[in-house]
């Protein structure tokens, strides 16, 4: 299994990371080393990888010959020179105390890179930690199972890579790490921000969005509630506890991300959030394929969003797997971050209406934290025409009266056949791009074109039924 295409792809990414570490590691070694005979950076990395591979391969439930064969495969995959007759390894109890201590501390390569980072403001040490952890995961997971001994060893290895963080139990290493808030959220330097935008300006921008009347009313209601709670606090009255986290229901292309970005800025203007920025992510940005890595990814993404809004699109996919799916670990870690940073982090989850209900039911903690829901309706024909014309205006095109009538007819057909995968504004953009392609075919056949002709969309430029279907714009089930 180790040499299958997926593992080769994963290994190639880890190799690239280690390759990028050689130069800064070499410079740091030469700077710090006293006397002659400074070790070669590539050799330091290679020897460390072989040591890590040996430690984890020795835990495999197999013969010494099988371990040696697997060790040689790992070395081949990572372009290392394997040592013959590596197994059986000497028992760690046979090693002298000073060598035992070395095995449990921060790797020397990481220490050198920390020195380099402190001088250059870079993050090579963190990249090395991540690559080493990926390497260990690949070594233990390639046979399709992770034993309790491997899980415990992985937790210990992680502790050596990230010293000072709360130690993890073997159960935690499987996907439920118990971490202190300080360890989970490294301090992120803040850049200087422009002053908050006036609330009136933000509301005017929201009102200018096409359609979304129900959304606009719900956001205004939320704003009014937050303003009243602030007034109560100023008068010495008890403010009602309110969750600021939101659920956005709706099909693709209905403006959920745009509204989320405005909500983030509105929260900042109201004093609810300090920074008011938006961090967008999805399952791929939160869920890893390795044991113990999902929690790290979630904490990293959530930390970037502190002081602002974390927007998770297609959040229902986090609950789509089975009991052993890492998406469940992502949800649990996210809930922990929301609790630990309740005054610094707002989370907006978004997705299809029915699937989001299943997501909220997947963990008891989700319903209590996400009790404010906003529904994004599909756009109607008139609104889609408006969006199409907005694309035209932005690109210096105008739509003739005949073309606008044909456009309404086309959107009528699209709306009549739409399901939950209908793209709404995205469909309007796809139709706009298809129209320009068809217009180009018409224009190149003309003997002469001028500015007026180049900027005019005629009815003949709009795709027909077969063209819509061939272009994937029309879905007929």
C-alpha cells in the first residue's frame, strides 16, 4: 500500500517541504556551529527521517524481515539511503541516558530552524514540524490500521515536536486532543486596520444587493437586537445572552459569502468584533487525512479568524462521513474553539437547507450555539436578468431590448428546471460567459466592426436550448 499513487502524491508534497528547509537549515547550522566539521543540512534531515521511520516501523505487528522490507520502501519513497539489517532495533532501555533524553526533546533540525526564524521572521520551524508529523502519519497509516501502541507513540512524537503544549492521552491522539486554550491558539500578530465603516454605509451596500429581501430584514433585526443589548448595558440593565453565530441556508450563488463579509464588518462597527475580517473555508480546509492533524488544521483556521468571522461553506459535509470520519473531530474541535474564544470568534455555517438540518443534528452542541438561521431564497427571473445586465455593465457591454426579452425567456427555462444544485448568480455568470463566446463567433464573420458592435449583446448571441444543455447551464435531471 505504501507505494500506491495516493501515498506517492502525499510523499511528494512532504519531500518538497523538506527540500525547502535545506537552505535555511544549512545557513543556521553554519551560523550557530562552533569549530570545524559542521554537519551537512541534507544529512541532518535524512538521518532524522530515518530515525523517525525506524521508531514507528518497529511498532508494527509483523516480522523483523517485514519491518526491514517496509523500512526500505519508506527510504525509497523519500529518497533516503536505507541501512541494512536495521531490524531488530536495539531496545531503548539499552541506550545511555543522554541519548534517551535526545529522543524526547525538540528535534535538532527544528531547533536550528527556530534560530533561523528568530533572525529572519520566517516560519520554517513550523513547516518542519508539520512535515515531520505528516511523515510519521504516512509511516503508520499505510497498512490501513493504527494500533494503540502507534497511537500512543504518535502522541509522544507530537509532544516532542510541540513542547510546552498540554500532553495528549492516547485517546486524545486519535482525534480528541485535550489542549489548553493558550496552546491551541498561538498568538497572531495584528496588522493595523482602517477605522470601522459607518453602519449606514454597510447597510446601504447590503440594500444594493439584488433580491435577498428576507435576508436584509433578518440582518437588520439582528442589528437592532444587538444595539438594544448594548443600550441596556449602558443603562446598567442585564443584557440578554445571545449567540452571534449564524446558519445561512440556501442554494449556491445566492450571496451567502457576500452577506457574511458584510455581517463581519457590521459586527466590528457595533463593537461585537475587534477586527471584522472574514476567513472562508470548507471541509478541505478543516479536515486532514492523518490521525491527529484535523484538530491542528481547525485550530489554525479558527485562530486566523479570531476577531472576525469564520465562514464555513457546505458545512454539512463535516457530518457526512461515518463514526470514524475526521469530520466529526473537526466539529468537536470547532465547538471547543467557539467556547474558549466566545468573545473573539463568530462562526457562520452555510449550505443546502435540508443538509444543514442534518448537520445541526449531528452534534448536540451545534443546535445550542447556532440558534439564529437566515434563509437565502433562489433568485427569480427578473433578478437573474438584473444580475446578468450587471455583469454586462461591468464589462462595457449593453443588452438590446430584444436581447433582454430573450434573456428573460432563457432564465425562465433555467428556473423551471432548477433543483438544489442550481447556481443562481453563478448560472447568470455562466450564461454571460457563454453569450460572449457566441457573440465572438458572430462578430468574427462580420466584414467590419466598430465600438458599438463590439459592446452590444444581441438576441442572437444568447445560447439556445441545446447549447445551454451542452454547456452544463441547463440541468434537465
